[in-house]
C-alpha cells in the first residue's frame, strides 16, 4: 500500500523505458538512463544555482477532492501546470526546467491514483529531487467520503479504485494507499466545504509569498466504531459511555442532527461535564499544534453506529470551537450507513 523505495525494480532503469509503462498518453516521453535515480549524476554548479530558484509544488490527494481545480488556481498564480504526469518523468521535467533558458521558474504537477503503477515510482522521484537540491512542497487535497461520493455522482465519473465494487470501497482503498503520502505532505487542504474561489484563496495564502498566513483548519468528524476509526484522524474520542438514544423507541429513527436527540444526549449531566473537560483539552492542545506548524487537525468523535451520540457531540464541539474563532468544518462519516444490527 505505501510508497517503498524497494518497489522500484532494477529492470525499470533500462534505457528507453518508462517504469511501469502501460501505454498511457505519455508514451512519447521516454526515460533515458539519466532519468533513473540510480544512474543520475550530480547537476553542474550553474544548474544547481538555477535549481535553487525553481519552485515546484506536487499536488495529490483523493480522487474528487479538487486537484483539477487546484491546478487551475496555480495556473492563475503563474505556475506552469501539468496534470497526471507519471512520477518517473518528474526528474526529467525538472532537469529541462532548471537548465539555462528553460523558461520555467515555478511549476505545479498533479499526481494521483490514475497514474496506476506509475504512482509507486513517486518515492524514488521525490528522493531524486531531494538529492539534486530541488526544493519542492507537497499539497494534499482531502474531502469527506460524502463529499467525494456526491461529486462523483454529479459528474458521473468512475472512481479509479472502485472496480466492480461501490464508491465507498474505492474511497477506502484510495485513502489507505495515500496514507503515507498524506503524512509526508507539507500542506493539507480539506475541500469538503470549500468553493472553488475559497480553495484558490487558501492556495494563495499558503503558496504566495507575502500572502496572509494559513490558519489551522479543524475538522470535527463523527463516526461509528462499527465501521472503524477514520484513517485521517489526529485525535479520537469515544463517547459510547453516554446514554444511548437508540434504546428510546421514538428517538431511534432520528439522528444526532434532530433537536430531540441532541437534547437527550447533550443535556445529560455526564455529557455536560465531559464537554467541558474535552473542550479544555482542545483549548490546551490547539496552540501547541499551531506552534509546531500544523495546518490541519482532524478530531473524530465515535459511538457505536455513528448516528446518534457522536453526531450530537461533534456538532456541539464544532460549534464551540467556531465561536472561539477557529476555522472549523464538521462532517459525519457514517450517519447514513446501514448497520443491520440492533445496537447503535
């Protein structure tokens, strides 16, 4: 699943062959011996000086999270943009760009799961760039499962990893494959509730010198332990100790978004005491995360099925943090999942 240097096989370094070439639209671009990380020589001193002036952004993330829109935003900011460039060709592209007269001072490259086998070559490409003195930043675009599914349905596109299964399965597989790359990202932007204009402003704030500093984005997520903790979670809180609306017949068909369930959960003394202590913990942690340069924080709140208690608590936590002046979005991963059992 993750990017491993060992995935780059020796026979992939043969002259005239792009590693993993499966007949893509880049077939006309061929790797030469110098494009393989194992065969490359150190760049001449003059080129290294030019390389230090070259800015490179690698854009990746979930399919449907907005990479195409991000590339348009970078293009508007004066970046030379290429979508879905096979990672094996990244070093060659950079070599051509940093040569005297190359004419490209900054570039943004879209890399995603559509690259198939090429995607596994990304680890070697990034290692090669670092060894050559090329500075680069990785932008990871994320979105909630619900937002991704809605966008795919609106465009009627097929998810690259869905296969014969459903969208949920494809998204989960993609999250697993991208986990290591997300951990390595310099910037993470959650586009769940962002318009194209807001995404462009966010990119400008993070990548344009002199722009306003990026503030911490906090995503508060409800989930059901039955379906697993969301893989992008930074902090997880288990609220299964709270009284369960599932066992109240008139509340069972409702969700934590309904006032009756919300009041049932939040007005209980034990929940009020919990919220006070949990919010105090977050108030302590958030400044330290900001000090360490963190720009994205995912706080996940879980109950058994992800429909009642966790939803009500997540909404309450998000509301309080928003009133304190933080940038907050709230999402409910498993609100509409069918459990097929009697316990929520």
